[in-house]
């Protein structure tokens, strides 16, 4: 009996580490492609589920908390929740229609089964602190054996934990976090882990549930009937939320999936929207361009407010504006030449300190080290954020609710600061670590900050030093036209008096700085198309021509590809715009999700999924739809 149990335990450990029925050994099978994942969440935390049924990224209790499962960053030490059919099977993954409930289906000779993964969305009651994650296994046809291995690794795999199993419940306890696993099928302990082998016949189901416990939240068993109720309630929540969308255009499925994804990336307690739910997924396999994106970037503000209001999600736009009002405050700095009165990013709870450190014990996705948590870019000077922030306030006043007098006081103070500091070199929109330059995009967005503030003042009759603001606005315009335009390159350039192109320039007509049919802009659009566009995909810039302080190369940047679509649309090149947009849609993963970048053979690289990309998709679809009629 002991020998049989050891064999079963070994099979549970080894078999569940790869594709169903295939041992997870050395080599590329140790890591699924980044795109082979779906996202679930409860508006406070999130998990990535692979097409093999494995949860290999989960942070609890918040997006920015240390990981519980992180095998996507280290297949051996990161921890995971493996669940799959215990036979050779092909898989298919999809979302339950119009929801964020994820289905992973297994097709085998013996039958068809599926895993339904979801996290119930709970209000601000104490149940929200449970962060319940439900994995419901269903046999749809025939009969299938399944295997499960639950192997948490707390604090990014650095904190030891104990495990106890009693009455179908396992308690994982570390110094900082306690998780309760309940199961409707027998489970057993294997060292620090828990495993199970079970068989389901047609119509039968099994349920695994993970709860965070502590304080007023106590362990609670989740029976099959309760899982069914939770499933139905979660489906209703997402469908009710999505029903508020006003988008009825050609690309409804992709736009709505982007909206659902953005909602998943929202931290409900503060209204913050994170850039991505992951850290250190590489921009280049084996490279060092690995960053932590589990924070709130001011730069995303205008895009977020625009997208949400255009689709009709006024509550989300208002909540994000609430975050900006509550936490993004003007603060005096002793060294204004080093950093402006605002940070470029904040924690999801509004905190300002985000110290960056490396985790050398984790090998990184497919050996892409270092793994980083925190983000040192928080201390950079990036002048473009002031344009993004003021533009978001302008849009909210236009399509949402009128701004308060306190908002206007803050805007006025920011614009006064921009008038004094717009001509400084900075690290720029791409957060380069190769030294400051006089980036054109930073100048452009400083112009946006002043111009939008002047519009607001005129529209609302608000007090403003219009003479001073107007002089600064005009100075920026002339500076860009004189020093940002390269006669030799016949295009606007990355920074002043250079010949280097940059995809951030695509924002020039989108920000209404220049007419989308101005000859200088059309020449720039053509130059960008020749140098930075590859089959509709757009590179940010050439790091060889413009060193950014980092080694290696990167793929095309997905947000820039959608900016390109919008620039073509505004230039009246509708056939090109529609083709570029349709091509870009083919690079989404099987669920309609995008990572930050697309590699040379079409694979997705970088943190996943990325909010900025989905925001840009919504904007491009909305504006292209409107012009096509």
C-alpha cells in the first residue's frame, strides 16, 4: 500500500507539471508561453491560469502582495496549483460568454472535462477579505481521471510554511499569510504540498477552493451546491457590469474583452487601475528588461478616463478620478530639478514608496533574470505625466462631472509649475535608464497640460493667468517645430536636434497638437511606417540608435501599434488603418488578451495582460468605427 501511495504521489507531482498526460521535465515545457494564459480576479487580486490547467501566478491578498504561486517566474521554486485530466488530452481555453469566468476544457479519448476558474466579486464586507478562488471540475462526457497538486510558496518562495489536513480541508500557514484549501474529493499531504487523484463520470463535479483566512474570516467549506451558486452569481455580476457598455461597433467582442480585462485590473477599494497584474515577465527572453507593473501610472490616467467614459462606464472613471484626487497630490520637493511635484506612479493604496529590489533566488521566466519587485522609475522625472493628468481632468469635466474648485486649484498649480520647467531634459515616456534627454513627447504633453487647462478656464470661466500660460504654450509649440523637426530626416524626431524616430510621436495628432493631415505630420507618419513598422506592428524606437541604458532588444510595442491605427484613421488612410487594426487583432492570444510586446515570431512578451494596450485598443476601435460609419 505504501509503495502504491508513493507511486500515486509521484505521478501527482510529476504528471501535473506539463501538458495533460505529459510529464513536466526539463526544456521549454517547463514554461508555457506567456500568451497561453487567462486571467481571473476579484477586483483586489488576480491569478493567471495556463492552458494546461495550472495556476502559476497568484498574489494574495492584493495585486502587489508577495506571490503565493509564481511558477511562471521559477518552475521549481515559485509554487503552483496544478489541476488537469490525468490522461493524454488536448485543451481549449475560453471565457464563459461576457464574463471573466475562465473555462479550460480537456478533450480525451475517454471523455470531455473542464475546469471552471473564477473568483467571486464581493462588496466591502468582511467576505471581501476572503479572496475566495474557486476551481470547479466538471466531467461533461464519458469518464475522466484528474490529478491535482497544490504547492504554495509564500513570499515569492522565501517564507517557509506548514500544512495540516483534516476533514477535507488543508491549512497552509506562513508567518504572513494563512490559506485554507477545501476539497470535495480526498486530499493528502506530500511534504509542504497537498495532492489528489480522483475520477469523475459524466455529470459529476469536484470543487477546490482557496480562502485567505484570519481575523474575522474563518475557514468555510465550499460544497458542490455552494460552488454552483457562486458560479451563477459571478456570471451575473460580470454580465450585469458589461451590459452598461454603449459600444455597438464592428469589434464588439474584442472591445468588450478589453473592457472586462481593465475591470479585472481595478483595485476596488481605491479605484486604482494597475498597469498589469504581473512582475518581471521579460520584454526579451533571457534579457534584463523585466519590470514590476503592479502599480498605478499617472500616464494611464487620460487613456483610462477616455476609454471608460466612451464605453459608458462612468462609475469606473469616477472611481479612478477619486484615486487621483485622494492620492496624487502636489508636494514640495527640495530638488525640483530632480523630480517634479508629482510622482509618475503610485501604489494601489496611494503609497509613494516603491523601492525596487531583485529576487536572485528566482530564475525568471525561461531564465530571464533578474526578477524585480518594486520599481525604481518612481523617482524619475517624466514631464509627460502632467499632460496626461490634466487631459484626464479635462475629459472628465467634459463627459463626466464638472470639476471642483479644489481640482482647479491643483490644476492651476501644476500648470504654473509646467510653465517654469517644461524645457528640462527628462527620462521620457519610455522610462529610459540611459540618461535624460530633451524628449519631444515630453514637450508635447507639457503643451497638452497648458492647452487643456486654458480650454477648461475658458469653458468654465475659471480664474487663470491666461497671458502667462498662453506664452508658455506658444513657446513649447515653436520649440517643437524648430528643434523637433529634422529637415534631413523629413520627420519629427525622438528628442531635439536629432534624427532618431520614436513611436510616441504618433500621439501628436491624437493630442490635437498638429493637424492629422499637416504635410509635416504626414511625412513623419510615412517615416515611422518605413522605419518602425513591421506588418502593422510598431517598435517604440531603435535602442541601437538611441541607447536606453539596457542590454538587448525588444519586440514591437502593442500600444504603439494601436496608436498607429488611430493616426492612420485621423489622416484619412482608412483602408490602411482598418487592415492594420485587423492584423493587430490576430496577435491577441486565444482569449483576446495582450501582453506589453509582440516578439519577432508573433509571441507575446512582457507583463500580461497590459492595461495600456487594452485602453489603446478601445480608443482605436471607437475612432475607426466612428469614421467608417
